[in-house]
C-alpha cells in the first residue's frame, strides 16, 4: 500500500518511507486505485486521478478538501524507481549485491541469496538461463531496466543482480511489489483506502 499525508496547505503528499508525521491516508498499490474509478475525471481534478468517488474518499479521510498532485501515478512510479536504486546502491556498497551473469551465479554458490533482480528489458532466454541457478524459494523480480540497474553498478547495462538476505533486500522487494501493482491495472471495484495514524517504521 501507499501512505499519504496532507501538508499544512492541504496538498496530498506521498510518504513512501512511512515516516512523515500526521494521520495517514492509505491507498492500495494498484494503478486503478491511484487513478480512481474509470470514467470522466472529477471537476477540478488533474487528469491522472479520476473519479468523484475517490476524491470524496480522500476528502473524508483527510477531514477536508485536499489538492491531489497532477499525474500522481507517474510521481509514485518515479519515486519508487529512485528508492529501489538507492537501496540497491546501499546493498552494493555493503557487499550485499553482486551484478553480472557469471559473477552473480558464482556468488550464489557460496553465499545465501535473499533476492534476485533481473532487467525488465533483458533477453528472456538469458534471464531464463540465469534463473535455472536460482534457489526455488528466492524471489526473482524485474522492477528496473538494464540501464537503471547499470547506473547503480557503474555500467551501461546490467541484467542480473543477486542480493544477500536482509533489510535492504526486503525493502527492495516491498517497493518492487508496489511498483508492479502501480504498473498493473487490475480494474478492481474497491479503492482499498483507510484512514489511520502513522505506524512507526512501516515502509
């Protein structure tokens, strides 16, 4: 789920780290929820957030009118890609992430693995060949492109990354799941929103 808070000037602010003070407004990590029900955009709302029903629900949760940023799905997607890259950079510097087909496969033979990342635009045949060496219980995710992975490791492109188990791998997996939900239009009927105080430490 995504947590939002309302700023003093009544603007809806994404709180992906779950650390901003104030009452939280939670939306399911699904594009149709973030954009609102299909149909004509509510009057005065930006084109990226549709549906009077969603607008009313946000206003009820925030206990008053709220200004929703334009292109909210794009804002969230950009922020998630940046967060995943930041977490991956921390894992690389801590010696918890290894990139490259042979290097990552060799590393997995002697180290525990908590997560495998593959470039979303990598060769499917090569990705399949790499996955044959990944333990069955290890998640394999593809939230970033080869160029986005490459920037973290100082290369033009990277297709395969193995990560050690731990907090950083867990944080990447959570944000990758939220990103996948945001990129998927499930056409669900419910908005999956509730109003709650901040849960300390939740991402």
